[in-house]
């Protein structure tokens, strides 16, 4: 492997932080979906 | 005696719900990828990468794929492309020779005089040449038709900053420019199976398969598994993934590295491709029979969660048949219990389907938007009706009343049986869709209607049944590649 320059390392770290942040968004999206499904199930229970 | 039989039949139905719980498990684990991922250990890594492109009559697609490789956001002096021409009889040699001339030292043409032995053999020809020299530090195995996004390789290599990582795979998305129902279904399937399930597998620490279209190995990993891709099964990529993990190396799925692939456009072509994959999975299951459900300190392939995920796919048809047998049996012995477990089964299926699909379409919103019909109809119209029946029985009665249909006596019995055996019936419907597809005029329309009615999952299930039969008959393992004509968006 090559010895990277400081800016190359920084660029990779920035990109990694950005992708890691996107994974938090996945968690939020899944959370949103879970809330929607839970509400639907509760509404169904109330309706029956 | 009756109690024992009823208990057994209830167990049958519960076994039929295993795939639902396996999906629920994966989509419950998936959000934890926010905290359990490899980004903390990844960093700058820019190894010298030898790309191995197996090519057997790929003249139509090869040029675009190599062109995109040459334009990757990766240092040109650290990337070499080895095209292994598997005794092609079309213009592949000319295409590769022209590229090798235009990019001396960056594109290398390797020609096999005897071809048609399969992808693994073709790859091994290239790998042996690459590993004979010390230049390559990593080896990227790909398909001749796939298009790598500019930043994809860079995003994959950064995981090699952690020496425990042996290989990395990318998100292979359906990328045809002119999509049809089949490719849209595949698009949704890939979102669910890769962006969803493989993220979950990252969390669980065991990867089922590094996609053969984008498999980046470290040199050390490839040498550790014998310096070659295993050739004993039709699922060479899955075997390479298993062999790597059995040696204690970590596999990573990188969801932000995008690779576009051209996928089959007809049920018949899809059947051919997936039959190969499904037979490969049956062979892998048999080959590693000592591995399943036996936790180990070196790898997580023997974990209960991973076993559940693996067998819920492999044994899905068996589970569907068991559920149908259980429900029909209960109908005769204990009809109210049959109705109860039926509702339980389909309500669980509905909840898990809605949750997983809502998550999946958000993971790749572009695919979700252009394939929204296939996302909704993924389980099939038949299964959606059963979900509605289970969720709201009064709604169904209302529909019958509105239609002026009186459902009682033998009609009611027939309807009940039809609902209880829907799983196996849907598989038959999928098989029928394949049979009628080539029939002139109406065949195409009928096959598409059938597909939307029985659902994409039933089609894959029917293919798995075919794989069981082919394996049982020890059918010929001749490699039959999927025809690609260069429809991927550039």
C-alpha cells in the first residue's frame, strides 16, 4: 500500500463520516416505517 | 390421538411462517447498521487492484464495462484490467485487443483456447496469472456487463485499512435503460436482498454471498482459500464467500458502492439464471452440512440467526407446502383453529411485508419510485387478498354483499381450501407463467398477469423447487450464462 498524503487521508475520513451518517438516516427511516406499521396495527385493533 | 395430530398440524403452519420471521429478523436488525458497521475501522487504503473480467462472447457489453473501469476515480497506475476471453466466438477478442492497444499496460487480454467450462474456471485462469506476479495487492472479480460507479472501487478498498477484512462487495442494482415488469421486480428484489438483508448480515457478522459481479478480495484472502475460486458448485461466489469466512476473515457489504447490472427481461431467462443460483445454493448447503447451526469462534456462519436466514430461503417451498398441509388438515379436524392460525400467519406476513417494503423503498428511493407497482404487488395480488381477508374479515363479507354473492356450503369450502393452499398454488401459477410465456400473441400477456397474481416470491419459490428436482436427478451442471446485450445505463 502507498503512504497517503494528509489531504488524501482527510478526504477518505470525510467520506466515511458522511456514509456513516447516512446509516443513521437508515435507522430513522426504519423507525418511521415501524411507527407507521404500529399505528396501522393499532387502528385495526380499534376498528375490529 | 386427535390432539397430537392437531398439534402437529399447528406446528406445520408455524413452520410455514419461518420465512416471515426470518425477514422480520433481518429488517429488525438492519437499523443497527447505524452503530454496528465497519466505517469506524475503515480508512485510507489504495491497494494495487487487478480487475479480472471473465468474458465469453461479451462483445456487446464489454466495451462499456471496461470504459467505465478506466474512468474510475482510482489512481490509474494502481489499476490493471485483465480480460479473460473464454474462447469467445464473437467479436470479444477484437474488442479486447483494441482496448489493450489503446491502453497498454492497463488492459490485458488473456485468451483461453478451450472455453465453456464456467465462470469459476475462467476466473481461475486470470487469477493464476495475476497471483504469479507480486504486483496485485487486491483482486476485483466482476462480470463483463456490470458498470461500476466512479467512486465504487474507492469506497470498497477503504475497508482494507482493517487487516481482518478479506473481501468486500458492493450494491449491485438493476440498471437497464429500458425496464419492463421483470427487471422492475428484480430491482425491488435487489434492494430488499442487498440494501436490506446484506446490511443486516453486516450486523450479524456473517455474509451469505459476495455478489459475483463485484467481489473485491485482498491478495492474502484469495491466497488463503487456495489462490482460486472454488469450482465444485454452480455458486462459485457463495463458496468463495464461505471459504473466506471459515478462515476467520471478515466480509463487508458496502451499501454506498454502486454497481449497475443488466438483468434478465423474460421469465424464462430469469428462470435459467436463478435455477443456476438455486442449484448452487442447494450444493453449498450439502457441501457445508457440518456447519449449520453450530456456532464457532472463527466465524458466524454457524450462528442460529444466519442458519435461519439461509434455510428460510432454501426451504421456502417446503415450508409453504407444510403450511398448506397444516391448514387443510386443521380445517377437517378443528376448523376454528384453522381459521385462527390462518389469520395469525397472514397478519404476520402483512405486517412484516409492509414494514420491510416501506424500509426497502426508502433505501433506494429511485428504484422504489420507478418500481412502485412491483413493490406493492411483490407478494402477488393473491397474497394481498389473503392479507386483507386475515386483517379484516368483515371487509370481505362486505365485498361479497356488495357483489351480491352468497358464500355458503360447498362454495365456502372451496374458497377456504383455495385460501389455505394458496402457497403451493401460487408456485404452480409461477411455473405456468414460464410455460405460457413463449406462446405467440397471448402468452406474454398471460404470463405477466400470472406473475402479478402469484407474486415474484412464488416465482423464485417455483425455481427453487426446480433446483431440488435438478439436483435430485443429478442434472448436468453445464454453465449456461445469461445473455446480455448492453442495456445498462452508462
